[in-house]
C-alpha cells in the first residue's frame, strides 16, 4: 500500500509500515527525527497524490480538554481552536479510501463527531495510560495486542507514567509537548499489522 503518515516527525508509524513491506512516507512541518522517507512541509497540498491509507496526528494543543481550559483566560486562543478544527476537517475530507485521525480526548467529539474508538497504550504492550481517540474511515477498529496490568492505588488503576494520584509524571520542559505527542511503537505496529 501507499501510506501517508501526516503530522509525524518521529517516523514511528512510517517505519512500522515500511518494515512490513509498504511504501510509506511521513510528513511534518518539522524534519524527521529518524532518517527515512519524509516530506517536510504542509500536508494539505499532497493529500491528492493517490494514497491508499492516511494516518494523521494533527496538533492537539488547542483541541484537548486541558488546552481548552486556557481558552477562558486567553480569549485569543479561540481562533486557534477554530483553525485546528478546520485543519482536522480538511484531513478528513481527503480523497483517500482509508483514513485514521488520532487525537487525545477534547472538543473534536462535540465540534466534529464522536471517535470510532478510544485506545490506550496499555492495550498494546506499554506500561502507560493515555486515552487516544481514533476517527476511522474504511478501517476496522484496532484490536488490542497485549494487555499490561496496572498497579492498584486505593482501588484505582495506575500505570508507570502516572503518579499515585493519576497525574502524568512528565515534568514541565521545552520539549514536553513533543515527548507527550510521540506515538507508542506498540500502537504503530498494530496499525501496520492490522491495517496494512
Ligand atoms: C501532535 S504532533 C504529532 C507527533 C506524532 N505523533 C509523532 O510521533 O511524530 C503534531 C505535528 O503536526 C505537525 N503539523 C502541524 N501542521 C501541519 C501541517 N499543515 N502539515 C504537516 N504537519 C503539520 C506539527 O509540526 C507537529 O509535529
């Protein structure tokens, strides 16, 4: 298959498809972190190039529940939220038969449509919790591949990336957004095995 991985600088999903014999390219405004087929630039002008499958990870800064919290204090962010929703809708309207759009829980569910599936890295072999919504066209929901059990804290499940109270352990840093946005390899492998 000819696969476009939109909004990916890590090369994780791209390389999972290449490892299974597909022609895959990542695209991001940023350069790729791992050497491999990558188009650095805006993805919108290349949507019409005969792809069989697109997996897209559009920016979530102005879409997630935690990000929207800041819109009340900084009204100028509302415009950026509208632009982010418009970008997702442009991706979803691409002339590609199989599309997966991935994003954390946020306003897309109400402003666009409910996700087809919500997955967790701990269903795909990682000791981590991160609710991830998938909006699918022409694709079956992903089947979990390996369940990782949590530790129990006062009757509540917690995974390694969480404190006992359920917060993410990653402290503030300049590259926090990038680290938090990386696709888990177990999820990338499941995408390539099940959708390839
Ligand atoms: C949430 S991150 C996704 C990271 C991805 N999960 C990975 O493992 O590399 C969103 C990415 O979208 C990219 N982006 C934003 N607008 C874009 C556009 N118009 N075309 C291509 N990439 C874009 C950003 O540069 C950013 O790296």
